C-alpha cells in the first residue's frame, strides 16, 4: 500500500517568491514543502543581503521551506548549505534542472547534466563539509534521457536526501511530452528517495500518473498549482467548496497577494508585475482564459488593475483545473 501522498511546491523565478508563498499558504492546504526560487552568485558582496529576510523563516504558515541554490561552484554551495544550516533550515536543494539557455549554456542547472564527472567532483567537495540534508532537483538529462543513468551512479554514491526528477530533457524546456518510461528506468536504479515532477495539471492527470508510477508517493507541482491553487487540496481530497465558493476564495487570495506586493514594493507600480506574471497561469482556470489575461495584461495603474480584476470575477466563470484549459493550450503549441 502506498504511503500518504506528499506534495511540494516547485520553485518558479519571479512567481513563487516569499510573498507568494506566505499568502498562498494562508489560503490553501495540501502542500508539504515550499521550495524557494534559486539563489545564485552568493559569493558577490551583498548578494544574500538582497533576500536576507527570507532566511528568517524556516517555515511559512507551518509549511517547511527549502532554500534552493543554482551554482557550479563547490565552495559557494558549501557556504550556502552551512549558512542555511545555521539559520535552522532542515534541507537545501541543488538546482540541476533549470532548462533556460542563459543558465544551461554556462553548465549550470540542467546544462551540467551531460557532465556526471563534474557533478561528482562538486558533490565530493560539498558533502563531507556539510551536515544539513542535501537534495537535488534535476531532469532526465539535457540532450538525452540516457544521461540520468550515468548521473545516478554519481548520486547513489553520496548521501543525497531526496532526488526530484522532472521527466523531461533540458533542451525541451517545458515543451513536448514527459517521458515516463525513462523516469521509471531511473526510478528503478535510484537508491535515493525519488520525487516526480512534470505535467500534473489536474486531479485526473495525477490519478493517471499515480497508476503508472506505483512506487511514487511524493510529487512536486509547479505550473498546475499556479493555474489552480486548489490543486493540492483536490489531489488529497481536502476540497469541499463549490466552484462559486472557490471563486470567492481565489478573489480574496489574488487581492491579498496584490496588496502584499504593494506593501513590499512601497506602493511602486512594479507591484502589478508580480501578480500579472501569476495571472498568465491563473487565467487558465477561468472560462475564456485568453480574454481574461488580455484584460489583466493591459492594466497600467493600480486603479485600472483593481477595476479589471473585479470585472473578471463578475464576467467570467471560475472553472478550475478540471476544465483542462491549460492542457489544451499546451497541446496547440
């Protein structure tokens, strides 16, 4: 019998910020860990100071926070891990999954996956000099799903606490299909607890993947959760609200998030940018998502934004992830 389902919030640069996580966990249940967007360049003066306040919170609304690091520098990774350890965090995560060319071309994120010797050399320097749990988020490879096979030989030789595998290649970015066969092969060879990541956009997606991946009980969800904040609750059977009641909660959530960004940014107009980024996903839980996002995207003042958001909730129905509109969008691309 499977263990109890665990769900992690995937990190998204510019979206799943401290502010987002704080407001999200105030409104929604079902998430067991919150992974931060990656920290990088911490060797530079004042680099950690820019987000220093984040390290004062090892939990947000009683949900564990896991700081994530993007680096190919063993000294930097060690420094970061030990810094987080002293702050009281239980775990740090090494990002070997970021697919974007500006990262990957520098052999960082998923760009390091074709170089298992390099990964092993870095882990060989970091692991003996840290005591905090050290987990990894990666992909099946950058160019080929066979890359994970050599990487697992490296991972298995260290005391990695958990391995999250996005079931795609780095060069795919977020396009194309996830590769469950390659994921299952990797799973069979891993001595480390494995977390599944990739294309869980609805409860029906989860149910289908859950049948295919019988050994998995821990899931990292990113885009699906941004589209429908209720998704973890739906997966765990915790949601008892009607669509109309869900809509009311979403309106309160998105309003509180907007106000929190305004407070954080001292009422500067850039506050709208953070919520617009989220609306790019959230719109796909409403009827006519393109119209919804088009309206939001055009706003250029606080009054305009507030007026348009109010009109969206009056004019468009909240359908949630069960409508599958985000998946339909991806299938057209």
